[in-house]
């Protein structure tokens, strides 16, 4: 699939005020600074569509984009930023939980994992949480260009191994780099595939 048109629609903290749930929705989430906004810009081919930043915690709201007039792409605020206050973290948890519970058109969540790291507890816990909530998800490893292919493979395998301690079946795993534009077609083709189902 090609993205011909990508439009920013709105930012929200309230699920009720999000666009009408009349189209399939795909949400992107992961630790702060993992590269969510950069990946969205890479997928849509629009550099400044989602705001990126080298300081973590830039995305604080639920951001809706309308793609090809037929599906929603959502940039969700990241988790795991150490400098965030306890209250903000709790606010984030409530907002995200409510979003996953109520957003009836949510089709798949893309959980972004930084491919530079060995498996992180926060990421593993987040996938477990999604499982408990019954939210369908896939994994997207980001920032492949930051290290050797060998190192990436080691980290990806270690993550898969850790996941298989709690999951019988592993989710799909994509490998990407927003910098080098790796993984774009794979993700867009996957979205197209589930869109027609
Ligand atoms: P928050 O919204 O703050 O949670 O961050 P985010 O997950 O949206 O990350 P963002 O896209 O803003 O990127 C964070 C930093 O990582 C920026 O400095 C990006 O330029 C950099 N970055 C993102 N993706 C890549 C990538 O594939 N390769 C490299 N080398 N850098 C990347
Ligand atoms: Mg962001």
C-alpha cells in the first residue's frame, strides 16, 4: 500500500473526543524516545507530520491522523520516561487504559522496541498488559541503523526468547529504521492486509 494522503486530525486526552470510530485504527506506542513519531513520518512520507524530538516525552496526547481517507493512524504518548512525575505517569496510565478499553475501532497496536537494547522489563510488561487487555498487537524494532545487524539480531532473538516465557504464540515482529527507511513496505502491506479482512 502507498500512503497518498496523510492528514493530522486532532490531539486529545479524552477518548470520547477522538474522531468517530468509523474507520479501522492502528496505534503506535512504546517507551519515550523509541522513535514512534519518526516511524510515523517515515510511513507517511511526511517529515513534519508527527512531532519528533531528541528530548523524551514529546508526545503527551492521543494524536489522530487520517490516512488515504480510509484508516486512522494514532501516535500515543510513550511510557517509561524516568523524569516524569508520579502524577503524570498515573494520568498516562489511566488515559491509555481507557483508550484501549473504549476505542472500539482499534484494530492493531504497534509496540515499538528500541533494537539497541537487550530486553527491557518495561517493554515486556507492556506486552503482557496488552495481552491481558485482549488488545491485538505486533512488535516493531526501531533504530536498526544504530548498530550492527549482528547486534540487532541478538537483541531481537533475546526479546523473542523472553516473550516465549509467557506467550505460546509470538506476535509478528518488524525491523525498522526511520533514518534508513527500512521496514516501511512491510508495515504498510500488513496494515493493508488486515484492513481488507
Ligand atoms: P516521544 O514522543 O518523546 O515519546 O518520542 P518518540 O518515540 O516519538 O521518538 P521520536 O520519533 O521523537 O525520536 C526520538 C529521537 O530518536 C529523535 O532524536 C530521532 O531523530 C531519533 N530516531 C528516531 N528513529 C530513529 C532511527 O530509525 N534511527 C536513528 N538513528 N535515530 C532515530
Ligand atoms: Mg513522539
